[in-house]
C-alpha cells in the first residue's frame, strides 16, 4: 500500500493497511533528521537521471498546454536523489515536485551550472505527474548558503497558517552563478500539501550573480 493523505484516509481509503502505511513511525521520522542534516543516504528510490535543457523548456510549456510525457520527464521522484543535467542553454524552463505527502524527502542535484542563458528555471508545487492542485511551499526563509558574495535569501509568501507560494525560481546569469554544478536542493514535507526547502550551494566562480525568488 502507498501512503495516503489525511483527507484521502478520512474520505474513501479507510483500509487498515492504508492507515498503517500512512502513519509516520520512528523510522519514517528519520527523514526529517536526514533533511535537517543534509543526509541523502536513505533516498533509495530511483530518481530522474538528468533533466535536460529541452525537457525543462518543455516542462514550462506543459503548464499552459498540458502534456503528460513532458510532465513525467520533469516531475521529481519522491524519496530519491534527482539530477538536473541542464546547462539552461536557450530559454526559461520548469520542473515539478511530486505530491506533498507528509514525511516525503527528496533532493535535486545540479550536474551542470545553468549559465547558458540569462533566464529562469522554476520549481513548481503544482502541475507535476499525479499531483493534486493546492500544494505550496510552507512559510519559511529559503536561505542561500553564504559561501559566495551573492549570499541572499528569499521569504515565501502568505502566512504560517496560510502559505501561498507555489514556485521557487532561480534566475541564472551567464557567469559566476550562486547555484553552480554540485549544488543540492532538498525538499521535505512536514505536513500534507506543504514543502520545506534546504539549499546547499557550490558557487560558480565568485558566486556573485543569480537570484532566488518565489511566486504564487
């Protein structure tokens, strides 16, 4: 059985096995420790091997003109290390988080620096494969590691009780990006429908350029 959201369990999936699978026990709770410490060793599912330039561009097009294949190729896999192998060569792009189910942990590692084009890559909480609309980024400060001169942070929108940001956007430049090859972004779901974010950056050159923003 797969884990179910609380809403689903209360509605139609009251099977005892579903309830047990959806209960976060001590072992499941270790995902929070892993997220906090930056440990990826328990992310054993098979993640995306390397999202390409063409795929992230197609992912952006999927938002306005739905395409199941484009969504599948750019929806990050839960409980896995996923890889972004895009040099961001020609245009803006988008990728997607899976359904935000409590206890889910995943990571996105950047195999290349996205310095091929001065435009944005957005990570969306909606529109991914099998994702029900309504997921958001929890109210938080998403900090950028202070290992480059572009040591900044972004605050998500809304309130703690009602967060509203649904896109985390990195706008690249053509050199000295704060987000370079080897950078890792982790995601953890502390509550159904909400994501926490932890950023660890390996800067390109001085790391003085590029910026994170959020949008609803």
